[in-house]
C-alpha cells in the first residue's frame, strides 16, 4: 500500500518508466546522504545514511506518507542518527 501511496505523487510519465529522474530534490537527498557517510567516517554509503536523509527531507512527501502508516519518524531519526555515528 505504501507503493500505491507513493505512485499517487508521481507524474504519469514516471509511472510508466523504471528510470528514476534525478531532479534537484533527489540530488539534494543524495548529497546529504554522502555528507552523512563522510561525517561518520564511512567510505561507503549505507542504507541507514540514505534512509535518514530521505525521512528528514522537508521538500518531499515522504514524511506525510509515512505518518499515514503510523511510522514514528522522530524515533527512527534518533535510532538512525545513532547508527550512522
């Protein structure tokens, strides 16, 4: 059901393709992810870095989608912050 929820935010062109468009917002998330990995001393980007960047992004609909499914963003942020340090 989360996949269907995300699809509601996609343009019709994106629904028909498997390719991800790297617009400005996606590039910002990837940049923050790289910064998190670098600050934590990791040479590799881990899932935790990416997920933390995504759930804290204020320019996307991710937070509102997760809140509909009672996902505790604040708790996840705290846990992920500890994991990436």
